[in-house]
């Protein structure tokens, strides 16, 4: 649960920061040294107050979305603790959030070299691979995590993202549903499930899922925008307009179809529905 909490905090920070390339709310997993099998050099007596301060500053910068500062703090820590895999993985996270994908992958590779059995660098490397459109490699990393922990909701959601990116929508639906069922409050996984359902033509179930999410999370702009598009196409234009008013009060990025298609990475059918709304209203 602690790992999930840290991950969801970073999802919120990253979503607010709006990375320009990586599609859906990024499911990176910040990690602490205890997440890894200890490397012998990690126990050299280097734990000073300055190191503790750097760690704290790095996590605080991450939580407020200042990924440039976070990367700087992690780099300073690596100069002192170059054999600590958690630091390599966390610097990779900061780099992904700045769209430095190749550099992030190099950091994750180093973390994996130091702690080959730790899941988080694989999970996070998959995200960077997705950003480069390397869907099969990303799926392989998520598969590695799920083979060892078949109840990891982040891995299911992220694998769904990669499957969607490669057009495997039925598999994406199954993975999104598994992630959302494992953690009922995992709203983004349920939202991704609804968008994938819409792509498969399961419009009624998609709309029902979106309505349930909006009812539970009234300020969930993504699902209000999805409802706007889906309801407009089905002819329920009054409710569509009402949801759109709420969207514009929450997040005006949904007016930008390029952002919706390539950053948020809605399904093609969902993007087309929103385009119809924006062009005909």
C-alpha cells in the first residue's frame, strides 16, 4: 500500500505538470532503498544529514512537480552513493517527467544491474519505452513485473496503455479492468477502461462507466470530457454541453485535439467523437 500511495502521488503531480509527450497520467513508482535487495556498498557509512536532506528535497521536488530540481538532487546523491539502485531509478523518474526518455532508460538499466530482482525499475522503464513507441519492449517489462506479482495494479494499467498503443484494444480492456478491480479507487485505470470500451464499440457500457466516475469524482475533467464526446454523438446534447461547461472550468487542454490524441492518448474513436463535438457545437 505504501508503494501504491507514493505512485499515485506522483501520478497527480505528473498529470498536473502535463508532460508534453508521455500519454496517459504517468504511473511512475518512486522508490526507497528498502524496495531493493541491498547492494553491499549501500551500507558504507555515508549516511550524513546532508544526504538525508538531499533525499527529502528530491521527494519534495517530485511531489510538487519540479522535476528539474528533483533530477539535480538525485544526481547529487548519486555522486555520493553511486551503488544505490533506488537513486538511479528515481532519477530516471525525474528524467521521464521531463521527456528525457533515453537518459531515463539508461538510469533504469543501471538500477536493474544493481538490483535485478526489484520490480520498480522494470515498471518505470516500461513507461519510458512507451514514450518512444517501443510497445513490445514496454509490454515485456510489464510482463516481467506481473510474472512476479500478479496483483500489481500499476503494471496492469501500464500494460494496458502499451497494448492500446499497439492497437490491441481487447487486451487493453482486460488489463484496465483488472487494475481497477484490484484497487477500486484507481480512477484513471477505470477511465482508461471506459475509453477502451468506447473504441471497441461498447458505447453503452463506456458511458455508464464514465457517468459512475463523474458521480464519484465530480471534478474528474477527463471523464467529463469523455462524456461530452460520447453523449454528443448519441444525441444527448444537453447533457453533453453541461459536462463541457464543467470541463472548461477544470482543464481547458481538452479543447486541443492534438493533446487529447497524443499526450492524454485517448482511443481514436473517442478522439473522433470529441472532434465531432468541437466542430459541430
